[in-house]
C-alpha cells in the first residue's frame, strides 16, 4: 500500500511537471527577454543622461538603482508566469516580516545604501575632484551603493563607506579649479625687504597660471626671523585641473625663477650656518 502511494505521488508530480513545462519555458523566455531589454534600456538611458548631465556620479547611481528595481519586478513577474505565485507571495511576505531583523543584522549596509542615495542628490564632489575625506586624500573615481572609491596619488584604491562620507568633513580642493599655494624663502638680514618685494611681484606676474584678480591677488609677508635669514612666505592662486601634478609643477617653476631672480639682483639667500668650536684639554696623570 505504501509503495503504491509513493508511485502515485511520483506519477502525479511528473504529470504536473509535464503540464507546467510550457509555463516554465515561457517564464525562462520572459526572464531572458527582460534581462536583455533591461541592459538595452540601461545603455540608452546612460548615454542620454551622461550626455546631458554634468553630474555623472548621480547618473550612474540612479541607473544602478533603477536597474536593481526593474530586475526585482522581472523576477517576481517570472515566478507568476511559471505558476509559482505562492513562492512570489512568500518572498514578499518574508521580506516584509524580516525587514526589521535584517535592518538590525545589516544595519551598516542599509546605512551606507541610504547615505549613497543622499550623496547622489546632495554631495560636495564630482568625479575626478580631488578631495580629502578623513585621513584619505585623493581623486574621486566612482560612487557605488555602499562605498565611494578614492584613488590616492600614490596609487592606492580606497573604498570609503558612504555613511563615513556623509558624517566626516569633506575638503574639496578642485571644486572651482582654483587652489592657493604657498612657499617660504629666506633672505639675508643685510638685504632690504623693500628690494625683494618688486622681484617677487615680477616673478609672479610673469607666470600665466597665477591668477591675478582682486579676490585672488598674490601677496607675501614676513613669516619669521631666523638666526641667519628673514623668512618671507609667498601666497598665490593658480587655476588648474590636476591638483597634484600641475599645481606642484607651477610651484616648482616659481621657486626656481625666484631663486635666479634673487641671485641676479644680489639678494642673498644664506644657508643655515652653524659654528663649532673645539677645545683641547691637557690631562696629566
């Protein structure tokens, strides 16, 4: 009797499976078409958004979010076509019932995801901006659901959780493309500061990359009185896209030209000279 029940159950299951094969095939076909169309729609919207928006970070984030939502709907619709409405309803019910539990278990993931949504609409940087977030200094490369990718200038890829980006102070060095640089140069006490001033102004004025406007005017001041030199600190603004490379090259060129101009005009830049005295002592036994 038991054996007959097992055989009948297997036969019924087989017949039911055979009857549902067309629905399974239709579900697989719909799912495949849905994936294909999702990719095409994503590419179409990506090209449209990236060509019109000045904010590629937000465009990429929104495209990924939309793609995830569409894939969820396609998956649920595929289960219904396959006659697995019960599984689809169970998934939805389980998702709702376990939302609180998952919220506690994956609190960091949820927090980073929500922070990513906030950053996609309101954030202090764009792609390729040079920023400082906490102790990380580098160039913004991308923003994902959970993290923001920073490429440091020594070649490291740093992935910062979006929640940290929201909470920590963010310094943007290239938002408007203008950066203030400075360096210190020491002149001898016998030279007059009034003689060095026009030389400094001339060197800065000859540099095309140095901004010369009322709000970004180059200037210098006496920084300190050392033992051998009067230290002058020179400030100037430059308009550059590459903070690390271009700015440092401009600064190096100005320092080199100022050094040659000082020597040409007999403005001494003495070194830090130290005097050592040696005493001889006669020891008698």
